[in-house]
C-alpha cells in the first residue's frame, strides 16, 4: 500500500476513534438536554430567528451530529490534541462571540438573531444594531468562509506529519445549517466568568 494511502487510512482511524470518544463525552454532558435532530438541508426561510431556541438546538445538533465535536470538543471548548499543529490543540469555538467582535451580551443576542435570520448585513450599515456591527459583519463573513472552504493547519515542524485541518463543509452543510452552528457557538460564550 503506498505511503500516502497508509497515512490516509491511519488518519481516518484516528479521527474515527477521536470522534467516537468525543461524541460519547458530549452525549454524557448533554444527556439531560433534548436536542432536535438535524433538519433536512432545505432552507428554512426568514422565519429562523422567530424560533431562536429551535434554531440554536438545530445548531447544536449539526455541531454534534456532523462531527464538529470530534475536533472542537463538547460545546466547542476545544483542547483536542492536534499533533504537529502550531497551537498544539484544536481551536476553542465557544469563544466565537469574541471572534465576531461581540463583547457585550446584549450585542451577542442581537447578533444571534441577525445570523439566524440570514439578513443582508450590509443593508444594516445605515442603522447598525450595535456599535461594532461593521467589524462583526466582516468577521462573520470570514468565519462562514472558513466553514465553507476549510482552512489548513499551521505545522509546528515543517518536516513533521500534517496536522488535522479544517475540512470544507460548504458542500455538506446548507447555509441555514452553517448559520445555525455559528449562532449556537455564539450562544455558548461564558458571559458569567468566575
């Protein structure tokens, strides 16, 4: 078997084992919460923001059931080892609010509604819903592009093995699912810190 195929098989085996472990941990932590299964990939229209709890549950379901949890951990808390990756562990996604320049809980709530509605954020520049709206819009677009198109992981040792990279989800997830996952991750931000 050629070396690249052997590496691919090994990587798939490691990923599968990691996914199973993390999914079990995630299910144990969420055993008391009932999460609706992921809906089909058809767009849900503009009514998504009108049913925020259902949309956030959908985002959680997509995050868990599509395997995001395998690399980013339960609730997006990260910390999963990624050999030869510059940062050593996978990124935390429960800090998505900070990544999107949402530093106030009220701004995050407004942003979640905007994300779920699928609103054209450029139309809101005349009457921005919060102060950092322009920065939020730019960051949201960047995050959506990473989810759609994937992103390579920086190697600590250039001669070492390839670290796990963010895969391309654009052909697997619908735009509604991508928005639901981002909104769910914004909702996971630990606003009340000890």
